[in-house]
C-alpha cells in the first residue's frame, strides 16, 4: 500500500474554492471522486492523520498514488461535475447504487418515423420516452392494452411492420381497431405522431385533465343528439379510468411528489422511492447500496438524489428539446426522511432540470409522513430479502471459486477469470470471444470480440495464440503507458477530458475452450509476452475434463461440483458470445457477397440497400418500386438487382453451419 505522504500536495497549493477532486491509483485509475465547498479543508482532512480515518477511507487513501482537483464556479457546478465523473469512472470507493431488480417501463419510441409503444426493461435508449417504473410487467401491459383503445398507436416490431407494408395487410390489432395501421396508410404520419404525443401527455400526468376534456366532448355530443359519437367517447373514458384504477389514491390529486427512504446495516443499505403523480402511486423503484465509504444519513440521501435524477440531467444535456420528459420525471416536491447535504444546491439543480420550482422537504405529520413510513418499511423488507438471497448465492459462488482454486492448486483467490472461444464456418469468418467473470459473476462491460485474419485463422490453435497474444500485448502496452506518464497531485485544467476505454485488470485465470493444443497455444502466447501470474486451463467438451499446461493427465471434477458448474457456465457464455458475433459477421458478409457483381451497383449504393432493408430476404421479397425508394437506386438498377439475386438463388446450394472451437 502506498504512503499518503508520498503524494500529499502542499497545503498552499490547494485552493480554498469549491471544487471536485479525484484520487487515482498507481496505474492512473480513478478510485474515488468527491466534492467540497473548500478544497483545502477537505483534502487536508485525508492526509492530516490517516490513522484516525474510517477503515474504508483509510484503505482508499493508501490505495491512491495521486490526487487532483478542478475548481468550479459554484457549489451547484461541483454537484454536476461530481455526478459526471462518478458516472464516467465508476470509482470503486464511491457508493454504488444498483437496482434491486429489473423494472418494466412503458416506452414510446418518439424518434421513429411511426412511434411505437411497448413494455421495456433494461438500459434506457436515446430517442425513447419512458413512463414508470411499474412494479409488475402485467400491470403495465394491461394498462397499455386499455390505452390502445383511445390511443391506437403502433406496437408491432419493425419486421412485422415492414411485412405489413409489403403485403398491404395489417396485423390483428389493425383489424380490431387497437392499432391505427400506419403500415397500410390508414393514418398519415403526422396524425399517428399526434396520437403518440397524446399518449405521452396522458402518461406524463395529464390523465384527469384529458378525461375531463373527453367528458365535456361526450356531453356536447349527447346534447347535439350524436349518440354514436357520445357512446364511443363514453367507452373511451371508461377505458382510461380502467387503465389507472389499480393505482392507489394516497394523496390529494394535485400532489406530484417522489418519496425516498432507506434502511441500512453495517455493510449495505436498501433505498426505495414511490413516484406519486396526481395523488396516485404511479411507480416504485428500489436500489441496493454497497457502503464502500462511511456516509451520514444526510450524505446518503444527497448521493441517492444525485444518482436518481442525474439520469434526467444526462437526457436533458443530450436532447435539450425534451424538457417535457424531465418535467415528468422530476416532480414539484421531493420528500425525504432527513434533509440532504447541500439541500439548497440540490433544489437549485433539480429546479433547473425541471424548468420550474422543485422543493425538498421532510414531512413531520399527516398523510405524507405516513406514506413515507410505508416507503421506509418497503426499504427494510427489500434489504431483508436481498440479504437472504445473497447469503445463498454468495455461499455457492464462494464455494465454487474456492473449490476451483484448490482443484487447480492455484496460490491466489480467483477474483477475475477470462474465458476465450473460437467460432468459424469451415475455417472462414473466424472470430473469437472473451468473456469475464469477477467474483463468480459475469461482467459484461468487459466482454470483447475479435476478428481473426491471415495466418492466424488457419486453425484453432493459431487463432487462440493470436487472441491471447493480442489481448495481453495491449494490456502490457497500457500498463507501460501508465507507468511512463505518472500523475502528480495537483489541479487539472480540463475537467471534461475523456479518457480512452481500456482493458481492465489482468485475470488470475484464463480458461480456453479446448484441450491440450489450445492450452499450449495460450500458455505460449503468455510466455512469449513475459506475462506472469496468469494461469491457463482448458475445458474439453467430450468428458468435461480440465487440462492444465505440462500435464499428461486432466483434472477431473465430480459432475456435481460447483467449480465445474462455474467453468461450464464460463465456457457456455463464451460460446454464446462468439456464435452471436460470428452469425452477425457471416450474415453481413453473405449479404455483401450476394450483391457483388450487380452492374452499376457500387459500394455506396450497396451499403444503402443493406442499411434500408437489413437482410437479403427482405431485398429479395421487395418489389422494384420498393428498391427504387433507396437513394441512388433507380428503376433500371432495381430490376438488375432482383434479376441478379434470382439468378444467384437458382445456382446456389445450401451453406455450411457455424461451428465453434
């Protein structure tokens, strides 16, 4: 561990202004990000007497090799920059909020030509508006089904939509009036977009106002004796009320608020939020917090608000015109169990994101205080459930890693394992995959794909040598680059500079899919590079035996072994990742090859065709008029393309399937 005194900046060099600071380790990796009203006072507190620091802060300071800071104009700017850096670097000593489960959202793809409504989970995508989260997927599906009667927007996939366009026949929803069928021209692009906008406004909190407008229209229609139209409006109103009848009314219908609470123990905490719109609970979300740093309740709440609403800040920064979206996601009132640190700055930040006043308050009595107690009880139950689940999972993973370490006689705990697989089609389109497990769990952000060409593609062993050599050669180059440019403590001028994405830490164990030849190829690649401390094994498919270098006999683990299950999961994940990459590459290569030789079809026009239709089958099924819609493709060239594909189809034979090594 480093001595903090070796990189402590001189007190006189540290400004007394507000700013954001970050600690780096010996390889330049950011390990902690923080903000301060007075940089000098905050940084001196880390170095004045390290022995008196909390254990985790002590570990952070002794893991560091330099500290740097950026002076900002105000405490509000420091709040924004701190969030940006935490999001960018994911420092290991900062609090990490993880969703305690995957929540469903109602998503409307407003960036599409014909916006599509659907239920989605996972990472949010640009150009899509999200409403929720909802506790249960069936609840939002039933809600969407009811809303389609009033807002019959498209819900089908792109493939179904294109097929309906080509055949001029809508899907079932088009026949039962739950889709306005823009695919066959029943509604114009502008009118369909207006429908999607109305759905978004309704979901964003205008439901009661919209229902009142429909009620007025129904009454006027009845007065004018337009009874059929009045009956339709009556049914629409019923459908809209049904869509939200399960949402409990908990506060006055004028209240828009988010209620936060958390429950903690010594190591972790669970946070919960209820999203209340128009007095009804419209959504709920939870997080599990790893307490890697010691924080007061006020600091915990500040960090939670910063992360939750920081997503809206990123959306607004990338698409400033989506102010309505952030207004939906950020309410007028935020209720918390204790006032957060820098509450005034947080209110100013949230008000800037929403575009109107946002207040943070601690309810003391009444229905809001009672509802906050319910949120706190949900947080307590969530932490208990997480602990019980994790206990079993952690025990199994620890047993797997320990059993594997003992079976392979390895000196160090298996904190990081990398597995490699080769995929090809009869020696062509050779690709490789690298998957990563840390602490027995997949780390998909570190997965990598490799294309293999030339001599390295002649067989599996040459390919394996090439992949391992490339991966660790790059790792060594990055380590040398970091060592050659040591970072000194001090102020940094450009706070917005982006650092390149790099391979992470080297693994303790490399697993290859194969037997002794593949293991020897991987070992030789590491040896040629001078890499030490990385062990290599191979998992052969036939008998699931484990091969180690320089050993004539494999290691055989029992079929019920947790260690063997872990290796099999690694191998299967690498195989899946390699096959997926191979199929995408092979499909594109086949499509390019199929279009080669068309007179007058150059590379740019060919790429335009591929981008527009996406597959060879779609191009073959298209009419000349459809092909001519692509920029640069005229009627004559469209006829030549179809004639060429028909001639190829008559001469072709079935292709070979992809295989994996």
